[in-house]
């Protein structure tokens, strides 16, 4: 019986893993930006200077 692939059948190809990691990083960055906007909104209304206002 010839061996067609040394990779396990349950393993993902590296291209799929890279795409999944990139999408996870993008979603983490988006959630961080959203949380920063929420935390800065109150400071901007009061008129205080905050780290978000550069």
C-alpha cells in the first residue's frame, strides 16, 4: 500500500492555519478598538484629556 501523505488526515494544511490565525488577530484588534472607543467616550463628553486624544 503506497503512502500518499505523511500528514495526519485530521491535521489542517498550513495555509488554512495561517488564514485562521490572521482572522483571529483581526477580530482581537477590532474588539480592542471598540473597547477603547467605549472607554474614551465618557472622557470626551466631560472634556478631560485622555490617552485616546492624541
